[in-house]
């Protein structure tokens, strides 16, 4: 027998059980469980008198299809003790629905990066009615100008006279805190996001210790910046103590407490979060439903789209399957070449890929009731402000190397592309953000 890889075994289990459910309507429900070590087991809900026959039919296919990943365990919840039935009913509720069959779900247990598989039931507050919009800037790959675009948005809104809070959550490779430094020498607050997340878990802390103002480019408004922290010999030690495997919906979450403290103490017009790239713990946390809007940056490269697929699926289809509206997002095409023909080709290719990806992974099907507008659905494919319509940002050589943010602040504030991005983001909250 050839070696079975984990994802092959899991796919085989799902396929085998799905076929059995189609043939055996007596099976009320089926739950495939993958534990911390990747071992697979099957939990069924069916009449006790049918269990032996159904088990015998399923076992051989699971053993051959799953290989070493098959635990050999098939359970019937209806025959279990009351306490066990309660646990399995809870497992069913938190499991992920199969997109094709309501009677089938999968429950994945994880050792880390749990925030990627946990969703807040709702945002922290309604924006802008009850608090500032929280906007996450995320890219799967680095070096695409994500932090620069965030800085542009902050500068533009501050020059309208608004207060903008910027929080650096790119904790493994901090940047935006230094980009929006307090002075031309690059000075930042001595303490920052990492320090807050570590120290706030022990109780209340003085919020002002963790941020600095960036007044030099803010015009008549305010830009308040929480850097990641002082990058010195102690930084890695502190970062290693921050718990990002704490559930995002935990009331004691330091991340949620940071946002709540910012809203209560600073009363900003905007809260901008610069996320870590990739499938990192901080990124999963910030994409777990706490933000009101997600600015997703990508390029035409296949690597970029592989990562975007994961995030768009998380923000879109997974929520739709649970009967919840998609998390709001704005798509940004980064590093568009300046050459006219190359630019046109790149934008067309990216736009076509975006339309296809959002159709598959984000938009709901057209509802039976034409007045049902709970979801973004396929009717929005021709809407120019819909999430799949990208905002192209042309590569600007002046923004690659500059000494200080002051040197490029006017460019960031006046660029047509960044203005379009700012308008797309602000447009989602336009009732309360007009100056």
C-alpha cells in the first residue's frame, strides 16, 4: 500500500462518509474528527439497531482510504452516555459545515494558530455609530506596500482633521511604528504592542506608555502610533510570552482589551491595524472577525493568490455556510507596473482572477427572495464597489527608498491611487466619516 499523506487521508474520509450519507438516509448526521495529531475518527447519529451494519460498511473504506491516519474509532452518539452526548452535540455545533451536505461536518483540533479557526460572533462595536471603524491591512506576502498604503490612509484622514490610531501587529518584522515615527530621528514609544499584550493580561495599564504621536505629517488632525515595541535584546523574550492561541472571543483577550482601551481613552475616528503576513498567529487573530473591514493586498503572482484564497475563503464562504454575513473586505492590487501596456495587462489579469475567486470563495448564491440582502451574493458581480473589484496601486519608485515619512507625505496624500483606496474604505462608513 502506498503512503497516504494527511490531507489525502482526510479527503478520503470525507468522500467516503459523504457517499454513505447519500445512500443511507437513516444516518441523521456524521462528524469527521481530526485530532491534535491528525488521527481521524467518525462520529455518527443513527438508530442503535443499524449501527453494526453501518459500521461494517464504513470501516473497510476508511481503513484503506485514510491509511495510518485512521484511528479505527466509529462512535454512535445516540448510544452514548448523557454526558458524552452533550459533548458531541457541542462538537457538532462548533464543527465546520460541509459545503455540499448539511448532514456532514468536520471538526479539526489544532496545536496552535487556533485563531485561524475561531470566529468572533460579532465585531466589538457597531461602526461608526458606537465607535471607530477597525480596519485591518493584510497581505499574504511581504514587500507589497501594505504599510505604506496604511500610512497614506492615516495621513489623508488626519489632514481632514480626524484622529487616527495606528497599531503595529506585524510583530515578527515591525515597520509601521518606525515609518510613522515621532521625529526625523526615528524615535518611537519605548513600549508598544508587544509590551501591552504581555502586561495587560495582568490588569489595567497606563495606555499612554505604549504610543507616540506622529504630528509631523498629520496636518490639523492626529496620528497616534502604537509601535510593536523597542527592538532590542529583550524584544524576542517578550514576544515569546504573548499568547496568540488564546481564543479571540475570550473576554480577557489582551488584543480585544487593547482595542477597547484605545476606543475608550483616545476616542479615535479610525483604528488601523497593520497585520503580520502569512498564516501567522497575529494574522489569524486579526482576521477572526474583530475588524469592521479588511484591506487585502495581493499581486498577480500565484504565491500571492494561494494566500489570498485562504483568507477570502475564511472571510467569505465559511461564514456563509454558518448562515452569517461575510466579513467586509476591500481588495488591493499591489505592485502594478508603471508601463502603460504592462499595467493594463496586469490589471486585467488580476481583475479576472479576483472575479473568479470571489465567486467561488466569497459570494453567496442568488437568494430565492430578491429582497434578501443579508449577504454579498453573485448579483453583486457587476457592482463597481463590490469586494472583488480591486483598487490598483501602481509601483512608485520614490516610495521604495526615502529617508523620512515627511519626504513622501504629500505624495501619499495626493496620489490618485491611494485616494481611490481611501475613498473605497471610507465609503463603507460614509455616513459618519464626512468631514
